[in-house]
């Protein structure tokens, strides 16, 4: 026996299937491993477009947006870390080359 909803009942649309995944990837990309950040960012952009294209079909835009923003921040941290690593490598090679020629 199936029950019919009461008249005038409102049921919110289901959450986007990837909303929780994007949020988790964003958190992990920010806290644990920044290499995950770009994946959260790109998946978040795609899911956000899907939600905005048809707002009645999916909810969970807040989770998607939070995961996307954390993915952006994680990607920025990754980029800065790579620049710092490259600078330290160049400085280290310069110091090593100077020390080996003067010694």
C-alpha cells in the first residue's frame, strides 16, 4: 500500500550526487594533500553549473560551493609550495656551485 503525500506538501529536490564527494575532496585538498585540490575545484565547477542550470532538480549547492572554494585554496597552496620548492632548489644549486668553485 503506497501512501500519497498530503496536499500542498513540498519535498526538496535531492542533493547532487557528487556534492558530498566534492566537499570531502575539498577538505582533504585543503588539510591533508593539496594535490587533490584541483580535482575538487573542477568537479565543483561542473556540479555547480548542473545545479544552476536546473535548480529544481538538485540541491546541495552550499556543499558544492564550499568544496569548490576549498579546492581553489588547496590549489593555490599547492602552487605556492611548488614555487617555494623551485626557489629553494635554485638557491641550493647556486650555493652548491659557488661552494664547489671557491673550495
